[in-house]
C-alpha cells in the first residue's frame, strides 16, 4: 500500500510529470545499497573536504526541497580524494525527507530507510565551465549523501532550521551567511560510491555518488521543522513539503564500491 502511494505522489507532483517521458536509463538513482554485494576497493582514498564558510550565500524553497546555495565562482569550497580524479566545487546542498519517521531517505542500505537524507551537490570545474554544463556531462557531478537518523539534537543543523520559517513558501529566499556544511558530516570516514544520476528531472546520468556509511543524528523537533515547509506558493492552498524523495531505481549492471572492509 505504501509503495503505490509513492507512485501516486510521483504521478501527481508537477516536477515528476516529465519523468513519464524519460526513457529508461542504465545508471539511475537512488538505489538500495546491499552491504554484502558492495566491493571493498583498497585504492579508494579518504575523501577530503575543504569548505569555506564565507561562500555560503542563501537558502531558498525551490518547491521541492530547501536548498542552501554557495558561491561557486572560484575553487573555495571543494572536495577531492575519495574516488575522484580532481577537485569538485560545492554548488548547493538540500535534503529529502518523509511525512513520518518511517521513511524519507532516497538511498537505502540493506532495505533500511532513514527519515531524511542530505545531498551536497558538487561540479567538476576541470571538465565544465559551469554547474549547468556539468549536469550534462559524464562525471560532471559528485553528490555526497548523508543519512539523518532520529537521536540527539544537532546544534549545527539548528542554525539552518532557524532560517526555515522565512522560506516556508515556494520561491521564498533568505540570506544565509557563513555556514560550514562540514558540521553536517559524520566523523566516520567510511563511504560507498557508485555511478548514478540526479534524482530529480532532468535525471541525467552524470553523478558520482558518495554515500556516507554513518548517519548523523537530529531530533524530532528538527525533522518537524522540515515538515512545516510548503510545496506551495503564498496564496495557494497549502501543501506540506514532505515525501520529496524519488523511489528506488534498479541497480542494473553496476557495482557499489566501499572504502572500508
Ligand atoms: O533534488 C535535487 C534538486 O533539488 C536539485 O538540487 C538537483 C540539482 O539541480 O539535484 C537533485 S539531486 O539529484 O541532488 N537529488
Ligand atoms: Zn537530492
């Protein structure tokens, strides 16, 4: 029953009407990561993250999630190492979450679903001149995925949560300065990596995914603040921004590699 309601949501959400016309890909996201089928790769280096908190610009409600945008005009907030051949620039981060704690993440691990998932979206400044160009290129993007689980209050996340009432409606935007998204990263370095796609239109198969093994903890109130946001613009009949995740996609002919044994 839950499964068919996800499909109904997909069919009804305006963003998703275009998916019906996307032809079958071979490396779509998200996926269910089967721990025992993932392959340890000793050549995978530790992921290096250098974010400059002053490159953080604003937070906006794009009608599907809330997104924190960064100045990506220079190599100031970058990641390197891990499975990557060069550095990638941070463009934005956003979350996906459920109406209730029982679901919300896009990826799953051994069919376990988390209440929310953070995506930090980066682009390749060596092979592209802009984020928009990188979306269309093989290896153009790297998205780091971090699961959120219910637990302790997250002090770093709270600064962002406090900004959310200002962007309750679709298209609302508010300044959001000097934030280091590193505070949203689990301390454990372990990750899985695989070749996939964006999980929203245009669903291009340009993403190297790096999924952190260890979730971060957030408390119930913080998740409830996510759920207070709206898909709708001011003046429209209010629709809560919840269940903004794409259903699982087939693994097909792909291997998920792990940085750990
Ligand atoms: O869901 C996001 C979407 O909001 C947008 O940020 C897009 C990039 O333009 O990325 C997707 S996702 O594939 O990172 N989930
Ligand atoms: Zn996402």
